[in-house]
């Protein structure tokens, strides 16, 4: 082994010890940085091995050591590091280096150094952001494997976590866009998801979401991740309620798209409708959480939800949004799958122990539509259970609603294809529904 490589490998191993890190001098770090600078235009496998060990030394020197982090910043070593790494990632060099495993190792080690440098050091965060954003970050992101990209997400997260997203230029938008797409493409992207978390807890979510108009796939990913966080009872991230209210307003203004899709099979309507269905799922979950008091009391949202439920029962739309259960059929894959059920769920959630919202459902004439949802529906699994839950919440401690439900006249049994196509028949005897086998009636 090259003696220089051995020296830096041994030095890096010693720096795992806190006492050794405390002994590091400015001269030690200068020597390492200068050696790295000398390798700027040298990219043999031996050169890469030496660069790897030097970067490993710099990385290890920063572990829980603000002193060493500050020495690196004060002596402009970040600029030297950037120059070396940028040269290594120059397209003409990549074509030569890509065949060696040390190229991949050195790239990842370079990002790990940045990650340790910015940890718990505001000065280092500002310095790295100034040198790396946007072009250097984009260069790194384009040339890293999954492990390296997640390390880079760690750097971005640490740089951004203590400040609000600004989006004063499109580069922040593109960086976050790239991280979201990466987070969805791999199962091992912890730091990428943490960056997305920052967006959910920021005041810039609305602005970023609007910027994604031409990127429905990224919008869909963002909504899926948001729904996952809301559904996780152990999640420590608290999504800002004003971001949920924004989504509720967006849903209200665009919800007619879903009915346009029912009339016209269009890729444009399908794209927008699938996003709206995701938003509705988010609203279902958000309204089930007592901490979100404002959105649970949004009268305009409730009216929209009730109006949509009533429209799904109209003759021209009913077959599109509902499909009676049939014996032996598999789950139906459909653009409106679960739509009607989620409308009912949201009504039930918003009426839970809320007299004002209970009265509003009656005022909006939504009780009968909720009762009509008490069916077995293949396109809306468990809608019967959710409808019963909603009726219970609508009527709890509300005499007016109880009287309205009690006044509903019996009109016989609704037609159900599952019962019609099977060996089961139903009848009303003395006001009660009875179920029996057709064979028993023919004996």
C-alpha cells in the first residue's frame, strides 16, 4: 500500500476517538486539505484511494467537534473540497473513473464529510449552502448512487431544518422536486423523507404545491407521503393545519372534475381526479384527528362533501360511483374507487360530537344521502359500516336529526345483485328483514 494512503487511513481510524479529535490542529487539517487539492487533476485508482482516506479523515474529524468544523470553515477548506469533487465529477473524467469501485466510494465519502460538517453547526450550514447551492448539489445528485443521494438529503435537511423554505428562485423548487422523486423510487430513503417533512411543517407548502401544476406525478407522491404521516399515530411530525385547509379549499374548487370524468373518459380529467381522490383521503384522515379543530369545523368543506354525495346518487352518475356487490367478482379497479365511501367517512368525522356540524348536515339535506349509502358496494368497500358510523355521529345528542331519521318512510328492499345472483332471498316480515335460502322456499 502507498505509504501516504496508510498514513491517512491510520489517522482516520484514530479520529474515531473523541480524545484524538480534540488533539487535531489547524496544521493537521491544512495538510489534509492541501493534499486533496494536489489530487484535483489526478484520478488513477491510487489517487482515488488516497482521496478517499483524506475525506475519511475530514469526515471523522467533524464528529461531535465544533472546533474542527469551525477550523475547516475558517480556512476555506469547503472551497478546496468543492473544487476537487467538481473536477472528479466532470463528465470527461466520469467516463474514465466509472469502472472503478473507488470512484463510487469516494463520491459517497465526500457527501458524508459534508453531512458531518454541517451537523449542529449553523455557521457550517450557511457556508456549505453558499458554496453548494444550487449547482454543486445538482451535480452531486446526478452522480450518486442511492446511498450517496440519501447522504446528500441529510446535508440538505440539516441546512434547511432551521429556516423557512423561501422559493425565491426556481432552484430550490427543482432541488426539492428531485428529492421527492428520489424518495418515491427507493425504500431506503430516510433523509429524503425528512426533507419532505420540512415542507409539510412549513408555510411554503401551498406555494410549492401550486408550482407542481405541470408535475402531477410529483404532486401524487407528495400527497401519498402526507397521507402516510397523518395516518401514522407514532409520527412526531405535526402537519400544519393551514396546509390541510389549503388542500381542502383546492378540493372544493376542483371537485367537479370527478364528475366530468364520469361523463367523458379523458386523460386530463383522470389525472386531476386521481389527485383529488388522494386529497379526499387526506381530508378523511385529517378530520378524524381531534387536534385539527379548524378543518373539522369547515362549513364550506362539509357543504361540498354533502353536495358531492348527493350528486353520486343522481341517476346519470350512480352507476359510475357505485357497483352493487356480485358473487365471485374480484376487486374493481376504477378511477372513482372509494370516492363515495370517503365522502361518507368525512361527514361522519366532521359531525363527531359537534352539534353545529350535525345541524349543518341536516340543513344541507345530507342525512338522506348518508342513509342511502347503507349498502354493500363493491366500488366502495366498507361503506355500509362507515355510513352507520356517520349516521350515529349525525344523530348523537341531536333530537332534530334523530326525528328526521325516524321519519324516513320504509320503501321496501333495495335491489342487490349479490342477492339476486346467489341462492339467497330477502323478505320483510312484521317490519323485520329476513334472509333465507331460495331452495327452502321451493320445498
